[in-house]
């Protein structure tokens, strides 16, 4: 009989301790979940702020009417007066395709205007697969002075006669007609 009561009390004690530990685990789980949620919210705010800073840089560049006083990159030597499309392999492919199409149409009406495509691709074959028809001279360059880290968007600019960047445009996919307006204003 004693062993029955001892086993009963031992089992009861184990059940009680197990329930107590489950309660502690649940509380820790809730606390961890709250901390994780707060961390994700802060991380999201940081990402949003970084995007806003990058967009401010883009808007600043888009608003530039006079030359940007940065030294010309080696990949652009001898290309004074050229319209340059710059894009990376991480850029929006549809944005690049639309921009190339606008440049192609523009080039039909202005065949003497030099157009250069300056790309950053790790693999030339990948570029050829994704964009089999680029009717302009293509040059490869890892980084140029106008690149903005964290922004994956193609952009256009002009190399003026002094060898400076001018009239930078970061096209917005939602308003691709801005490329057409940009080209009309050249």
C-alpha cells in the first residue's frame, strides 16, 4: 500500500512538474515570439528607410539638369555625346526590355546618335539568353561612378562633351513613358 501511495505521489509530482514546465515553456515561447516580431518589425523599418534613402538619391539624380561632376569611367572613354543605358543582371528584365525598345525606336529617328549599353553581368551567355536582341554596342563594366548600391534598376544618362554624366534618368516600370519623354527632351 505504501508503495502504491509513493508511486501515486511520485507520478503526481511528475505530472505537476511537467505541467509547470509546459507553462514555463509556453511563457518563454510567447516572449520569444514577441521579441522575434519586434526584431522583424525593426528590420522591416530599417529596410524601408534604406529604400527611402536610395530613392532620395535617385530623385536627386533625376532632378539634375546640369552635369554631375564625377569623373568619367574608363568604360565610357571616347563616348562623348552618347546616350548610355546602364543595367545589372539583378535589374528588372522587363524594365530593361522596355527601355531598349524605346531606345531602338528613338534610334530609328536619330540614326547618328550614339547609343551604348553598359552592363554588369557575371556571365555573357546569361546576358545573351535574357536579351538576345540588343542592337547597340555593349560594354561590360562591374561598377561605375553613378551606381547606387542596393538599387536594382536600369538607368539612362548622357556623357556630355566635357566627359561628364548628364541628365540621369531612373525609369519607373509603372510609368515607362517617362523614357519616351526623356528621349524627346534630348
